[in-house]
C-alpha cells in the first residue's frame, strides 16, 4: 500500500533492532510495544531522529463524550511534546492509534468514521506543537484502517488485515527477547476490579463491622495504633503463608487462579487486612515482600484484597493496588505495574505512594534503589529477609 504515508520506526529488543515499515507493521507492533492489547484506547508513540526511533508512549481511554475530545487532544499533545525528556527530548513526530472494538451490531468501519474527528483533533493538536502525526490508525481486532489514506478510501470497507498472529518480524523479535504480551487491557483491569454478587454483600458487611472496631483504635492513642499494626502484621504473615502453600488449580488460567485466591480469604480476614493497610507504616512494611519466593504470593494477595474493596470501601483499594503495582515493577512486569498503579490513581489521585511509583516507572528508572532502601529498613529493625512471617 505505497499510497499510505509510510512511517519507519526502530525498536531495540535486547540486542536486536526491529524496523517497522508502513501501517501494517505499526498496527501489528502495538501490543508488543505496550505489553497488552489496548481496547478502548488512544495511544500516541513519539518518534525521534531521521529514522523514527520509538520513544515515549502515552495511552489513555477514549472519552465517551465527543464534546470533551478537543480538550483531551490538547492535553495528550502537550504531554507527548513536553513529557518525553527521559527518552530523548521532544519527539520529531508521532504515530497515533485509536483502538475500539465495535459493539451492538455496529460495523468497525462505522466506529472508525465516528472516531475520525477525534483523530483529526489529535493530529491538529500535535502538529501545532511541531510534532507531526506521521500515521494515524484505527485498529479493531485483526484489522486496521488508516486516517492518512488519500481520500480515505484506500483501506476499503473492511479495512486491511493484520499479519497472521505470531508471524511478523515484530512477533519473532519479541519472542526472542522474551517479551510477554498480556491479554486485553480490559482483562487485566478485570483482575483488579471489585467483586460482585453475594460475596460483595458479605464483604461490605464485614468491612462495616471491622471498621467500627478497628478505625477508632488506629486513630486513637499511639499504643492502640501500634497494637493494630502488630495485629495486622501477624495476620498478613499468616495469610501470605496460606497463599504461598495453596495448590494451583487443575486448569491454571488467570480466571481459575484468581477464583482460587478469592477462596483463600474470608470476609473477616480481608476486612482486617484492607483496613490495616490504610496505615502507612504497615503498608510500607508490607511492600518489603517485593522479591524472591514471597513476591508472587504477595502479588496474588494484593490483587485479591483489591477485589475485596467493594461498595463504599472501593476507595480503600488504593493501598493494595499500589502494592500490586510495586511488586509487579520490582519483579520486571512493567505492563502489569502500570495497570495496577493507574487503577490506584483512578481510585485516589492523591495517593502519594502510587504517584511516586508511577512517575518513576514512566521515567524509566530502576526499582533497585527503592528495593535497597527497603532492605536497609528491614535490617535496621533487626529482621532477616521476610518469608511469610511477621513484618
């Protein structure tokens, strides 16, 4: 399709360099660049230098109201132009993706056309900041359309098919580099979302009862607050051991694993831990389960506790979500870390620990300095490496 505006980018994967040529390569590469399939998303990629080296990436949800698109476009363009300093300064160009699957019998072509004004707003806003959008794509399933087609007709009614999954140069390079592509963003967020049904009803009742007993002590005398910390510490240690020793389900998919983990928590235990983790000292010590044999069970526990933050207590999820994001980042899963920290900030945009971790992650910093600090804090308390015991 030589009549497209062609964009060439280079992405370094381990010791290999992948060249992306044209819209088909760019559309196919998107899940590998983000680590998941972005549904209902605006994605902007910064390009640097004459060969289009890929730099910063911005992803956000597509605003449901068209009257908010102009403001969203201005904010995203400003973020791309001004916030890419850690990756080589202001980008020389950009690639835009709009990803939204059709629902309710509407065709993908119709969704693409509905989003065309948003694409144009974004192209104009980026261009006004001297960051030209060299390619703008709408992606749905395994097909794509280009908003840069001359006359808007070259992709046809059905769009253009992507290469068969796993057969592209990008897929081969990602497999060689050990890069994992998670499922859809919606699936990843679902693992952190509040439970529903009778479990949620029982959990909210337990949270009400526990809050009436625990919060006055947490907010009372220093001795009472210290006693609650100690009780929470012991309960966390016992619960983590339970998670570490639990057998895998017979069909070990993510849904089955999460269901298994949900069954490991009683409503009362979950309520005590959720409320206890609202204390900053307790939360910071819980963050020390960040590496080694306890990291994965801790991650499962934090996700399970986030799912138990139901009803009026959904705001309490910022603590377990931030801990889940921290453990994910500490163990090298930056994609899951961004999703968890993003949800923590959606829950409480002023949650400082989540803000700091999210900024450090997006700036490309290493988690090791923070890990080292936590090890030193643990050593200063005279503790060995945690292994499912008290904090």
